[in-house]
C-alpha cells in the first residue's frame, strides 16, 4: 500500500510550482522593490516598482472600454496588453498574495492567436477581443487545478472548461490567472492551507474580504482589468455569507451580484454541492461600472441558457438598462437602509450613506428611509440552509488529504497542526430533510412578504412607482483586521431574497472625520460590541462603499441606476 503524502508536503509543492510559473527575471527585478510588511498602503507600488515601463503602465491603468477600443483599432495588440497585465498581476501577487493558478504562457499564446486573426481579417473575434480577465479559483479552466482552498484538490486538473470560460474565450477574452479564496469558499475572508492569506492593498493589516478576496485585491491594484468572482456561502459556526460584494467593498472596487442564473455557473467547482436553495452566482468585479456592464452584456448576448440548463433564458434588455420602468431615470426614488435593526454600522459606513443621499438629492432625485422587514428572520433562514449539511461536506473533502478544517481567520492560525481542532463542526447539528424543507418554505414566505413590502412603498415615494432601488451598507464596518469579520448580514439578506446588488466605492476612512458617534441604546449585545470596538485608527485608509439593490433579475436596471448614483457621487468630489 502506498504511503499517504502529508498534506503539508502537497501544499508546499503546490506553492513551489506556482512560484516557478512566474518569470524569474521579474521576481529578481522586484526583489528590492517590494515594501516591507510594515508598509500598509501599497496601492502606489505598481507604478514605482520598476517592472512596468511607461506604455505598460498606461495600458494597465486604462479602463475596460478604452482597452477594448485601442485593441480593436490596432493601436495596441492583444499580446502587449496581456503581457502588461501579467507583469502587474505579479506585482500584485508580491504585495498581497492574491493569485493561485498562473498561466501566462497559455495566455500569451491565446493573445498572439487573436492578433494573428486581427491581422488577417481586420476584425475582432468578439466584443471582449484582447481583454485579459482573471478568474476566481473555482472557475474551471481545462488542465488547471481548482483547489478552492482544499489540499485534497491539488493535482486534480479540470477536464473541461466551465461554460463561462467557453463564452469569455469565444468573445475574445484572454484568461491569464486564477485568484485566491478561503478554504471551503465559505468565509468572508481569504486564507487557506495552500496559498496562505490575501491582504488588502489599501491597508495590509486589514482583510481583503472573501470569498472572492483574491479578485478584490488584484482588481484594486489594477493587476487585472476585469475579474470574475462568486457570491453566496456560509461558514459553519459563524454562518457568514461570503461574496463578490464584500471584497469589492473591502478593496475599493465595483462589483455586481446578479440574480441566480443570469451568468452561467455550470462547470465550476464549489462547496455544498447539491444545496440548491440559496445558489451561488458568478459576477464581475472591475474598477468601473461600464466594465461590469460590458461583461454582463457580452455574457448574456452569448445565450448562456443554450449551454447551462440552469441559466435564465432572458435576453439583454436595453430598455431596462435605460430605466424604462423607472421613469427613464428622471426623478428616481431611492430608499436608504441606515441599519438592519440588528447592528448599526460604524461611522464611516454611515458617512458613506449620508454622502450618497446628499449627492442624489443635489441632482434632483428623491431619497427616503427604508424600513427593514424581518431581517433577523431572513438571516436565520439562510444560516440554517447553509449549515444543514456543511459539516459533512467539509469532513468528506478534508478526509482525503488529512488537512485540518480552518476554524478561525486570525493571523495566529496561519501555522496549523494536523490535530483536529477542538471546535470542529459536528454533523450532529445537521437538519433532517423535513426540517430543511420547513426552513426553505419559510424563506419562500419571507420572499413573498418582502416583495409586498417593497410594492407597498408606492404610497410614499411620490413617483407613482414603488422605491426604485435600496441604498444600504455592504457590511457594518469597512474592511476589518484579519480574523475580525463577525457578520455579513448586510450582503446575506439579498442572497436570501435573490436581489441584484451592485457595490460602489464612495470614499476612504478619515480618522479626523470618522470619529465615534455618541449612542446610548443598542439593539443587542452584538450591536453594543460593534459600537464599543470601533476605533478609526484601526481602519486607516480602508475604502468606504455602499450597495445599490434592485429586485430579482433586474441586472440591467441596477446597472443603469448605479451609473446615476456613481455619477452623482463623483460630481461632488473635490
């Protein structure tokens, strides 16, 4: 009988292989340029590290429409654009540890083929011709691992591409890296036993979020012009939903959580396979909303429902994007969810909402307050669904390699033993099938109640329509220190309701402005602890963000309304 290889050995060999996939010349040039760990804000380092020349900096700091236009015009080649982002991705990796699979040779070969096609025909392959796109580790690419943070999945390359990969490549996109995730995919932070911890480029003492934390850090450093993340998950014991939106908010990027089935999911690796009540969804992260829109339109125009049986058969609707059902974007009525009745957000988050309200009022839109409906009941429902069989799922996967299940994202847990942790989740708490059905039934009823609650706002908006969109926090705080994330209820509620939500960066924490606000009453002990633990110095330079939330399958409208919100905010900045 063959001796089982220790999980630490497998993880170490995987990291060595990853390092070998980066050109040694680049690493040598960066050896003296990367700042020491005590330098926290590293957002400017790609510009000054010396690895990228002036043209490469111009390329990597261009927005998605500009990149596509300049490649389509022949001003830039797909090869040089891809090469520039490969370099910048390596810089981002050295700064934040955001990558998993690195396949530059393959990407550059694809880019060369695109250039050859353009040279022969004078035409682009598709609407994403020459655009490098990064992928969260779980998106399967043929021949590459999708470990999703599990040692057990090392050396198990995907046999075929995910449907989304096929679509992106058919539209001319160049895939070049995959990005880091937490073990199990079910944490709102990013750390695993293979690749380690991903840090926030705005302040490396803070989390990059999760579970798409590698994407958040990479996009924030402009190591990729556009990335694919996923949204929804929950961690046993803490029952925290993970997402696209939390990394977007933590790292200061834009991110879109579509409704189920709008972006094809078939062919992706995942945890909790078979949990089909609150589904995970794929969506884009970018440094501009127009990049999110280009991605969504390109994918939807490819008719993903012909390749993925769970994809929704809904064409891109330009009338919805032009807000035909929302007064054509004139005098919209937004509702602000200041808090969920469970935890009051920290001062920077409240300041972000206040700034958004003032900006929208200044350009003629209406803003009213949103009254949360049964958010705690919704949180409990989604938690019960996620944890129904999670312990068994994690046990089954980790048993293959013998690696421990990570119980905490605190930094001191970076070095783990092979001994089972004392707080290992127990399958004894799993629900029976009947009990799970009752939870799913309750969730359905809550969704019906929330729809009526939204519809009833027609009596208070003054527009003749219900509220057009909700503005709310992404979390109760900005990016917290590693291991300090306590809740993701402000994102999880919309997963449970399957509402479309888009994250917009607003500002950054200012220690002089974002002082603690006086409070004397609290919803509960958790709310009081949130208040007492707030210290603006802890969150130095952390991005402040808000969510724009629309109803189910309103991706076009949410994009259109988010552009209005974003433009209003930008108009008021110095």
